[in-house]
C-alpha cells in the first residue's frame, strides 16, 4: 500500500431509483477508500448494490437514479457538480471494464477505432499517435497488434475482454473499476484475465475495484475485500482476515457457501432471501437469515465500526458490552 493518501475515497454513498411502484434505496451509506496499486474485491449476492455503487462513482447511472455522498479522486470530490465534474474524469482518471465485453463494443466498428475513442474524447492522443497507443495497449494486454482493424465478432470471448481492458487503460487511468470481468469466460481464460489485471495493477500502480460474487476470484486477486448486503457495506478488511476471522455472520456464511475441492465439509447454503430495498428496514437487515441473531438485532441497526486495524464490520456481536447484556 502506498504511503500517500488514497487515490479514491467514497464517503457515505447513497443511490435511489425512482420506479413506477415507488423509490428503491439501492445503496445505503457505502464508504471505502483505495490507494494506488491496491486491489479491493466488492462482493455480495446479486442485487446487493455492488455494481450500482461503482456506476455511481463514475456517473453512469440511468436518469431515474439519484445519488448522494462524496467520491473523492485524490481529495477532489468528482460528484460535487454532477455530470459536469465527473465527465472530465470518466475514462481519463477512472475507467471501467464492463460485464460481458461483447456488449461493451459496437459490433459494426473496428475494435482499434473504438479503443482510440476515449483518447480522442479526452484529447490525450489522436490520429497516428492514437493508433500507436492502441498497438501499445494491445501488446500490454496480450493481443497481437495486427488485430487492430478487426471487428468484435472476430475476437474470442477472452480476447474481447482483453480488448475491453485495453480500452479502459487507453488514457492511463489511476483507478480501474471492473464489473464481473470474468463472468461467462471459461476457467482457464478467467484465470488469465485475472492474472492480467493483477499484473497491470502492479506494473502501472492502478487502484482496482473488482466487483464479483465469486469469493475465490477475490482471494486470488485482491488484498482487500468489502462485503455488501442489502445496499450496505457489512464488512471491509484484508481478504485473509475476512476468510480466517470474519466479523460478520454473513461473511462467514458466504465463505461456507463457497465450494472447496479439498475440504471435507459440506457446502452450507444461506437460508432465505435479502430484504426488499423499496421498504424501510428496521434493525439489522441480515437478522431474518442470521444464525447468531440476538435481542437487539430486530430493532437496532448495527453501526459499521472498526473492529481491528483496517478491519470494520456492522454487527452487534462485535459490541462486547451489548452482547454481554443479553
Ligand atoms: Fe446477525 Fe445481529 Fe450481527 Fe445482524 S447484528 S449479523 S442479526 S448477529
């Protein structure tokens, strides 16, 4: 970890969607920070707010979304003025690799031209210089430079994902947000793409946020992990600490629900479903599914507090005084 301040700091982020049936509070007070070269895995079940959180950071939510909170890029709040303050940083300083690379590219435009677009938009390179940079990016992500003029359908799934990473790196960003970048790839290609992301993060000092529901992917790739549940962050710490000493029952159950080829134990599924986010939640949102719930859980929402150096969690079990009174 760098001794300098965080390159990305998200503070008390909230996102609401205005839907025909009412308001849905998809992200509820998410905070995290990331230093140069650091890799954070954002994990949790589908619908917990992982993707919405990172899309909010880069100002890419649909028009029916409202955002509150602060997203600092090197101490400057890029959400402060809405689109006018976030747009100059999108792709240039904070870039994104989307889920499903086929959908990220226009099928009727050559891949090389599409990768040059962010450079032309931000005027970091144009014409021949942009093409030279595309070739350099292709080499960086392991694609033969002669493929520059090919169309997306002429690339395999893994190759397209590499091209999507090349496009994200085009303007030399400081932060890379990757949304399930290996979903739909076979395990061999998945391992190659993850290895590439780690290598690029180390070589370029890129801060990486990796959104996934796959804990082994996080263990393989990220030094830190943050667990989300029902739009909230429930635990954040070193990946090894979360694995060996989880401070939230949901984190423990998530790891228990992950298949391990060598372990003798049975896989444990988590009973029940997450709460609806279009309704107010009283108490701990995990309480109806929690095997450790006790008296305060149905009525008092647990605060997100530091439980060890660089390790925080939102669970009453970490409040020794409160637990002893029960
Ligand atoms: Fe379980 Fe209570 Fe902790 Fe929530 S606060 S995770 S219900 S023990």
